[in-house]
């Protein structure tokens, strides 16, 4: 199975396509890639077996997962790895980006202090009882049964 060559594909990609493919601008993508590359190099500085997926692959996998919500199994099939590897990669990438400090969500207090009106929609999703035949009764149409033998 051929590996997806993200480095070559992305190097030829025009800057206007980043937003529609990955959900971020090219400048944001580059900053993310630098943060991921630093952490990736630091993690693999001692050598060992080279990883199957490089830093840019890890970033593309994470961004595409966030953008499309594809199943791990489908992403794993595309890259020729196990779905648990995809799960670890996405978790690792998220941790690296949060620890970098450049990329973070606003705190919970910001949401609590906002004066936006909250619209509430209530849906009645209660369970309905289903009539089922009682045990001990014979299945069939109730009625007169003849004792013809």
C-alpha cells in the first residue's frame, strides 16, 4: 500500500485552499506545523526506529479528523497504520498544540460572563411502552378452539 505523501501534496497547494481543506489559514497551519515539528524532534532526538508518520502527517491527520470527523479506522486505512495509532497521534497532537500556548480555547469564565441570550429547545424523548404478549399465553388468535382430533 502506498503511503500518502503529504509533504509533496501540501507544498504544491495554493494558500487559498488551506481553509477549505484543513479549516485553518496557511499562516496558522505553518505555526501549528512548527510547534508539532519541535515536539516531534524533541521526542525522537535519541534515535531509535523512525516513526511511520512524520510531523506533517500527524498534523494533517488531526486537522482532517477535526474537520471531517472520520472514523479512526478509515483514517488508519488511508495511512496503513492501526486505529489505536491514529488515536494516539490525535491525542498527542492536541496535547502539543495546547501546551504550546498559542492555541487554546477560551476559559469557562469567558463563556459564563458573556451576555448572549441562550435559546433552549426541549425535546420530548421519553420512552413509550411496547405491548408484548404475556408469558404463559399461547401465541395465536384468541377465540374458540375445537377439540377435534
